[in-house]
C-alpha cells in the first residue's frame, strides 16, 4: 500500500495527498516535485541528518501573471501539518478573491509585524530610559552624607585587584569618616547633591585655614574632590564643584619635610633620652628606628620569632591571627629573629616583603627589649607575649600613634603641655627644631650616604621601590649583602655617636 502511495506521489498524481502518503516519502525522493492538489506544489528535501521534508508552495494567477507563494514545510513529527498548509492556502485564496495579491499581503504583513515589534522595543527602551532618569533624579536628591556612605562602601573598602595590588584604604575609610563627621557633615551633610555649591565647600575649607589647620584643609580638599569625582563618574552631579580648586590656594602646596638630625644632635639626644621619662621600650624604639630605618608602623608590628609554632601549618595559622591583630592596630607584622639577626617583614607599604639585617647596635636594643618580655595576658601555660612592643592588653601591639605622641609631648613649650601627658615637655628638644619618628628614618638614610653607600643600596635598606620603570622590571636583585654592610656601618656609627666617653 505504501509503495503504491509513494509511486502515486512520484508520478505527481492530481488526487489530494494524504498524511500517510507523505510519511511514505523516502530519502531517494530527494528533489522530487509533488502535486498536492488545488495548485499546491511540494518539493522533497533531505537534510544532512537524513530527515525528509516537503517544502510547499501555492501557485496562482494575479492580474494575468503566474505567481508562487511559500506556504510552509511539512516534516513528520515537527513541521507544519498538512491541515495547516491547506488552511494557509485557503486564506490566501480568499484574499485573492477580494483582489489582494497574497505575496504583497504577506510582505505588508511582515512589515506591519516588524513595525509593531520596533514600536514595542521603542516603548520598552523609552520606559527603561524613563526609569533610569527617574533613578538618576532620585540619586541626585541624595544628601552629601548618603553619597559619602556609598563612596565609602564602593571605593574605600580595602580590596585586591586581579593583579594582586591593593585598593581602597586599609581602615575602610574610618579616618575620612571621622574627619567628615567633624568638619563636613555639620555644614553640608543634609544638603542634596543637586543643591551642593562650590561656595558651600570653600566655606568648610576656609574655616580650617582660618584656624591655622592648613594640612587638615588640604586633606579635606583631596578627600572631598575624590568623593565628588566618584559622584561625577556615576552622573550623580553634572560637574565636580571643586575640580578647579588647588591645594596651593587652600592650605598651600605640600612641603616635604627635610629634617635630618645632625651628628651633634644625636650625641645630645643620647644624653637627653634617659631623663625624658619615657618607658625603656620607647627609648629602645628610638634607637632601633635609627639603626634599621623602619617605618613606625613596621616598628610597632614586630613579633618575636620564638613565639611562633615550628609546624608550618600551625605557624601559618598563628601568623594570620597576629596579622589580623596588626591590621586592627594599624601596624605591619614583622618577625624579629635574634639568632639569624634578621627582621623579616612579609608585607609592607610598598606591597613587597623586606628583610632587615640587624647590626650589633640594633641587636643591643632588641636584647634590652627581650628582657622586658612578659607573660601573655590570660595565658595559663606561661606563654610570653609575641609583640616586641605590646599594648596594655599584650595580646595586641601598641597603637601606631603612641610612639610619635611620646616624642611630640617632649618637644613642646611648657605652656603647651597637654593634660595628663608628660611634664618633661622640652626634654627631647634639639637645636635643629622639632623632629618626628620619620625624621629618624631620614637621618638613618643620610648617615648611610655619608658613610659612602650608594643611593641604590640605601633605597633597598629603606625598602623603596625603584622609580625607573625599566630598572623595576629587569633588576630583581635586592642587594641584601650590600644592605647588611650598610646596616653594620650605620650601627657602628650610631654606637660611636651615642657612647659615653
């Protein structure tokens, strides 16, 4: 029976084609033309996967011309059904009777559908634009305080880029928040961004300048600029009102400190320190800074190597715990090993490690500090505090600002003494003027230079990153042997300057 139907189809029989007959089509029928009745013509096609289908068209005459229009494709199971193909043909035939060309009608219908789709897309796009504009207007009605909260959450939180470089601020913007709470929010905190004016912000800065707080004015200017640039990038404001304001017009250009303690001043200092009323740890901290040229944050983050577990996994866990304590206190964790005479900083301001050779002079200060070690608070096994400079709660390091405050308190006129602070207000004053912990670092570098060491070696001792881009890429030697010689020579020089004769 199927063979008879297939034969009938191949011979283009004029009798109506049935579904059963179409299902009898074979791959061998590829390319055959089948008359399906009522001027419907089917073309057999075999796909790459062997599937047999029938592409159906309808032939008709319009205005004396023969035309042909596609009806669809029949395919067993997932094509247009034979019934649907005939209904499509009937619909076109009805149009033809009313004087409408089906091909033109189909083309016009396609254009209509495309126009309707385009109109829907335009409406959706317009709605999205309206919603975006409404959201933008809403955000422009944010207050300065609300903008700060968004800026802090987005930009100031510490994070790492994909290349490992750190971004944000290590305190998560806490310092900026405190400064803005004190100086900015009381004036413009509730001001809407759309109402914020340059004059409002200059009033804040002028108040600091009038009070003689030039550095604070510059810091506020830089932070407010950065926050408003953040708003500008997100189209929350049309322009940054502080864009043209320069530090030179506010607090003045930042001037790098040049204070270096002379050799004569270092001799005086060695006699003054014992009577300055500082804790022995602070005295040793002063000389240790000169001997190692460390930053204050690195100094206060030092831990004793013998308090760390030997087992690698346990050691890593303990170091992570100590690192968290250090970060919370604003210091950099470093490991002091008296036996190997090294102070190792796994992470520094320059985002690289640093290894400091301990000279005899530096070692002498650390031995003094070692004798001051005390049992760890709440420890039941007699464990010692790991910190070289412990806080009152010796599970943690001392505050990073503590050392600088002690030095500053002893370099001020008696009438400027702060309440509940040292009475020895001039005990560390020197002829060359006020000096800071960072000036000790600069003094150490200067002494090395006077001892004949080159800038490249001194920069490595200070853990300065090379500024020359090519040198930074290609010179990977940290000159550790030369660093050790420089630190030893520096230590010998300090020993000579501070020894009593």
